[in-house]
C-alpha cells in the first residue's frame, strides 16, 4: 500500500480510508482498481460492504479485489473526494475534491440511484446527511419520496 494512506476503523462504517499527508484539491489520490463490466456485480448480502459502482450508465466497476485499497473509502453526503473514471486502460481514480488534511477520512459519493439507496442507510454524520447512500443530484427526489411515503395519521 502507498505510504500516503492507511486503512483503519471509521466512525462512518467498518474500515475507512485515511490520508496520511495533506492533499491538494484536484490531486489524484488512489486508483480504484477493479474489473469493468456491463453486468452489475452481485452484492453478497444487504449488509456486506459495497464495492460495485456504476461509473457511467450501464457500466459497472467491481472493486472488491483485495488489492484495491480504495474499496475501503466510505460514502459521504459531503465527500472530500470524487471517483473519476478516466478510461478502460487508465481505470478509475479517487481525486481530491477539496484540500484534504493529513488524518482525514477520504470519502466520495457512491452515486446510487433512488431504488438502490432505500436499502443503504448512510451514517456519514454530516449535518446535511439525508440518511441514505444516494447520488447528490438525486437527493431532492429522495426527500420528496420520504415525505410522501411517511405513514399518515
Ligand atoms: Zn450521509
């Protein structure tokens, strides 16, 4: 593993990915190594960690391999990194979305759709956490959904 990162217990969930030095906004952090597929990789159970990400519509990245240190990066509603899929040969990278200080946990937006998000509670702890792992552009529709699905008395 790179000396710039550590994997250790996270307040968000399970293990997290932590920076061991300062990173500047825009800096490449780590490759998100995995196999790319047009078939969505199966998740072993609802409670198992999430390593399968839709990097563009209909294209999935399975990052569950042991060599992929980036798989430990948790989702956050206010992430400090983003996952950028460069191309098939360069693969996907975690890029700093802001200046990241040493010891900060590295988080990114898993980009889930509404259906996926309803089974994936978010514990990121950010003040504006919506409570589910869902892509930022879809949070408004989730808020509407939660409001209308609340039981009426
Ligand atoms: Zn959250």
